[in-house]
């Protein structure tokens, strides 16, 4: 390997790039032992999810490494936000090809810096990980906490409740569809590039999610993720096309079936501070847009 | 994809193969929502580690899938055992190539069955995961608990304490060196194959690990992992070659520098129930075998 960098040297580089984001008051043992040790908050449940992002499937390998890192942590954290949880820590398993011109030690440091930025913005400690050799991919295990018994599920929606999304949809899908994702200048992202590379885990909407009956993050497209809620809750839904907030450059189809939005979808009988109402849950099974039955198209990793 | 199997169908297959191993009394929300929800035990710290196993780097792609799955969970859990933690749950991120003749839905089910066996043997709940498309690899995030403040670190060894290992070393390395790992019949593993495919996370040694001053799991070879302890503890060590327990078919070199053993190495001033004494920690820095300085060779994922 170039420059005699070895696994442990690379781990030192990463740890340095992470800086303060590797620690938090609840982390008692961080990077450098067999495992990390955290002190749970009394009265809270642990909430945990894992995601893998594969190069040239979930991100373009030639994108700036800091954007790849930022996005990898944020899209994983979004699952915690959808449970009404607060983030606490994350573990990152990084699989890297042989280091060379494309993936250099500097690239790895930039990746870590991007993750550190997302970690700092959300209050997440990047307190452990793993480094191994293989095709480039990033697995992120994210961990949060929620008041005991208060995790928000997909399965508690009820007919008559209004459906909300936490923000504009379709921006990331539009970015990919219009091939705006490359080239990209990290310091001057267009609105569309921002939607793709800098999704925000919506912890800022936590009060509305706590008051909601059910919630899910929109990672695979509005219709497909709403359909998960409908199946789990045993009800149907009516959506109004004109009410669906579209991101800059996005078509209705981008918003309905495009992935990578990472906004939250929730149903609520309460008044809402942060969401845009897009329709209602219904006792009539099925999913209708402006009164017409719709077919579900969304991102499937293994579709036929 | 063959048979119209899609991502959600495959997840259903996996969930079915996991059976009871997907749940435990402390798991309040398991597979099927944005994240899993666990109830921590009061007075305990959370212990967490992540590992990735890449096909044809960490396991032969053509090995029986149940052995791959069993081994993937066990080697990950070993990090928890080294911290004196008890296992609670694991999340699995599975990256699969396009399903076909080599990786079929049945292969995936067998992988899950192997993981379920390791989960049942250790009392671990496989309560969440992720499925994505890419080169075959398995990332496992493992989570345990330990009495508050009682996690066992690498850094607390002291000169004069005896060094122990929890079992015979070098078996897995010998299996690979002698190319005994393939072909393999799952129901009739040789002792060497057993060492490679069925490592045991040594939770059964927990009392000795709790009473130890420091501990580490031997995943990258005895010398290299001992060296981590020495650096973290700021001391040296003297080993006796004749005292190092060798697995069936293993040479001393396999035991010293071969990876994949997943036995625990610990130092203790106490009398010990489960370990074999192989030497002592010393105030004289460096690592000596029968009085002679030794160079460290071990498994490095990114060595030059």
C-alpha cells in the first residue's frame, strides 16, 4: 500500500478526523477497545437501526468524500427520527478497496470529516467502527433513545387522521433523474444537489412525531413508504396531488415514487407545527390520489 | 430476479428462518419498523461493536451458508465477551449480489438459519437488519450489557499479572493454511474445520473475565492482539512457548500469528477457572517468547 499506511495508521487518521464527534458525555469507552461502552439514560428505551450504502448503488463513488460521509450518517439517523427517538451514537463499518489514486488515506479522512459534521449537527457520537478490505461500502449502525414505551411505530395509524410530510419531496430523485449529482462542488451545491447530498434527519420535528399516531421515514418513495404504514395500520389513504410539496426541480412522479428524500411521513389527530397535510387515512383499504386508485412504484433493492 | 422474489419477500423469508431468535423479552419492537426498540436493564451499561465480513476475504463464498451465518454472528459477539458483557441483540446488514445460481433465496434462508443457531446458543436477539444490493458481505452490529462501570478494557493490565488464554489457538489458521476449509460437509466438520467455522464467543468464561484486569479477543493473532494490550496498558510481556495451547493440527506459528481464533486473552492477579496460563505481564517493555524478543506478525487488513 502507498506510503506504508496500514490498518492501524488509517484508524488513527480517522479518529483524528472525527475529533470531538467521537465522544459524548454518555460514551464511557470509545474508539480503541474491543467495543464501545455507553451509559443509557434511565427511563429511556434504546432504539437501533442499521443501513449499508454501497458505492455506485447508493452514492456515486466519484462524489466528494465528505458529502458521501455526511449523507451516509444522515440517512441512517433518519430511521431514528421516524421512531421519535433522539440520536446518541453510531458505529461505522467501512469496507475499502486497496488504497490508491481514487481511494487514498486523504479520501478516508474526508469521509470521516463529513460524518463528523453530520454527527455534530445531530449530537451523535461516532464512538466505534471497523475497517476491512473489499468493494467500497459503508455500514452504519445508529442508536438513539426514546422515553420508555413511546417509540413511534408504523402500525398505529387510524382512519380519519390527517397525513403529513415534514418537507418538500422529490428533490433527490430529481437530482438523479436530471443527472445533476455529478460533477458537484462541495461548497456550492445547487438546491437539487443539496437535497441529494445533504438530507436532514428530522429530529427538529420531534414534537410532532411524538404527538403523531404513526410515522415512517420516506427513503423509498412516498407511495411505497405510505403503503408500509397502511399495511401495518390496516387502513387506506386518500392523497391530494396538489397538496404534496415538491422540491425544487421535482415532478409529482419524483415526489411519489423517487427515493432518498428522508423526510418523515406521519399521521396525526393533533394540530401540527412542522408538517404539510397531504391527505387522510381512510377505513377504505387501498391508496388513492385525487380519488383514483394508484399503483405503488418505489425503490426496491431486489425488484424483478 | 428469479421467481419474482423482491426485497420484501426476501425479508419475510429471513424473518421466518430466524424464528424465535428474532425476539427476546427485552426487545419491544423487532423486525418490520424503521428501527428496533429495546428496554435496557437498569444498572447496566450498553456495550456495542460492529464487524463486516466480506466474501472471499473473511469467508469462502462457496462454503455452506449456514456456516457462514453462524460464524459471522459468533466472531462479532466475541468482542462483547472480551468486554465482560452479556449479549442482548444484533443488527445484520446483508449486502447481496443479484440472486442467481450461487446466491439463491434458499441460500439466504440458510444463512439466516446459521445466524439463528448462533443467536440461540448465546441468547442474542436478531431483531433488525437491512438488505441491499452489492458484492456479498455481512455487517453485524452486536449489542450487550455489562454492570455499570465494569466493562473490561485493554488498558488495565499491570506488571506481574499472569496472562491467560481461554482455549487452544491456531486451529482456524491451520485450517486455512492446510486448505482444509473446502470442501466442507456441514454435518461432519473436522476439528480444524470446526475451529474455523464454529468459533465460540466465550461468554462461558465471563467470571474469569470479570475478575481479570484486562481482556481482548484474539481475532488477529495472539502476538498482535497481545501487543494491543501491552500498548494500552503500558507494559511488556514474557510468554512461554511450551505453555501455549495448540489446536488440533496447529503449529506454534499458527497460534502466535494466525487470525480467526476468537479465544480471549486476559491478565489476572486472581486464580482462574477457565484459562491456560501462557506467561506474565512485565514492567520491561516489549514482547518476549522464551526470553527472546519477538516481532509481531498478525493479520492486517491493509498491511503494505
